[in-house]
C-alpha cells in the first residue's frame, strides 16, 4: 500500500479525479490529499509503539560479521 494508492482510492469516494501522482502535483485537491496522508502517517507513527518491533540480529558469513 502506498500513499498514492490510498489517495487514488479516496479520490473516487469523495468524487475528484484519480491522481497519477500526488507528490509534486499542481492540482489543489491532490496537494490536499498528500498533506492529509502525511498528517495521518505522522499520527500513526506517534500512536503505535514502533520500538517494540525492533530486534537485533547478528549475521556471520565466513569471516565477515554484520550487525
């Protein structure tokens, strides 16, 4: 799922032309969709405890070690 795919889905629901791109578009509605998507991404990032998804893994291949 991408920001563009979400904006394309939303645009058909709210009755505007489906964008081919929203980032860098000159259409006001497409800019608003991009701004709204960015705002919602920020809210999701702040609400969910993303640090719980992190874990460490040490890979060793031959004599090389990767962290």
